[in-house]
């Protein structure tokens, strides 16, 4: 799929499911309301432009070679970094072999939590792949609708062509 960043900056049709309403709401919006997406040339550029991702507990920057070492245990060190610092589990992530590829980086903020998602650009082959990734990210957010913590759920169902405003 070409021009993924351009598509991510465009408009989408969303569905909103609420515990208070039987009917599903449909609306058009961009993704900035919910999360941010950026594409980086590779994992090194992502970490250089978002230094806070590699800060340790004292606020010092972890050197890139400590995150992506060229050693026998490099894959484990890299995997541990993703899981412990970015809270990304192995099964839905990158391997050390992927760090040289273009990467989609997403941050979704929900209440006081921030959720990070990473995806290789090369794994997005079509519109359905992109919508699936967006919906993986959007599942991490939602507004609390009452004190029991039930959240509205959102789902992207359509990518709009440029200039389309109505559902």
C-alpha cells in the first residue's frame, strides 16, 4: 500500500458503541482525536526523534547500542526493551531483524496511560491491513462512561478518499 502516512493523515468513518445507547453511532473524523501515527525510516530514527522512549528510571538516555546490541543475546535484549520500556509484547511486535525497516509508530492515550504500537510498513499490504492495525491501536482507548469503568468502544470501518466529508 502506497502513501500510508498520507492515508493516516486523512479522514475515516468510525463506529462508536456505547453501553448507554442501543444504536451504534457513525461519524467521520481523523485519527488525531484518538492517537498519533508517524512513519519512521527505521527503528533508530524512531528512538532518536522520541528520546523519551529510551530514558531509564533516572531520566538518562539508554544508548542505542544497548537497546539493539550486535551480540548473541541481542534479540533477547531488544525484546526485553520492547516489553519492559514500551510495554509491547513479543507476539505483536518487531524483531531485531526488523529494525532497519520503515516502521509505523502509534501512541494512543487513554486516561493516564499511553499505549505504544509498532508495525513494519512492509506488513501493510492493503487497506484492510491498515484498518486492522488502526483498530488494534484504538482498542486501547476509550472514555469512561460511568463509575464502573465501562468504556465506549470505537472502530474504524472505512478510509475516506481526500475531500470526502459525509458518511
